């Protein structure tokens, strides 16, 4: 079992609080863990275009997570290039972990991932573990009343 003790989320030039982090990681579709090298393209604030080879960490219908060497600002438009096409989206979060920065990219409408378009080299689909919650009896007060 892996226990994460601290993750720093960078929003622009400041560290995010827990409420922001919870909102960022809330997802509407399940993600698949994967491993592949892809390219991302972005234009910085001075107008220079950048293209870098990055590691694809996970992907879903609505977005992806890539690992990069340095942080990029929240909200920055990026293109993720794969053989035969591209996904366009915006950076939703940027977290530093031991080996680099992880960028969460939410795809723009019309750019949804599917296995038919792009199949990463290594893909692991994880089904959520659902726990049954049993009804608990109402607590009794000191007099024994429910």
C-alpha cells in the first residue's frame, strides 16, 4: 500500500488549499493508468511556441495527466500530440511529486479520448472498488434512548 503524505499543488504562483485540490481531483469519468511518450505543445506568455516529449501517466475520455520537468500555469492551452492526431485542452492542475511536475489536462469539447483513436503503449483500466455501507444503529444517549 502506498501512502501519500504530501502533494503540493501549484496554482499560478501560489500553493493551493485543500478545498481547491478536492475540486481539481473531482472527476466525472474514470481514468486508465498508462505509460507512453507523447508530445505536448504550448505557447508561453511571450508568444514562444514550445514542443516537448513528455510521459503520459493516465488518460480518460475527458482528460489526461502528463509528467513534465517544470511547471506550467493553470489555464494554459495545450495540445497533446499522438500518432495520427491531437487533443486540445487546458491545464487544470500542476503538482510537484518526487520525479517532476504532473499536469492535469482537461480536453476541450470535441476532443474526447477513445481507444479507437489512440491506444497508449501500456494501458491499465482500473475498476473502482465499491464498498457496501451497512446501516448503523442510531446512537443511544446515556438514558438508553435512541
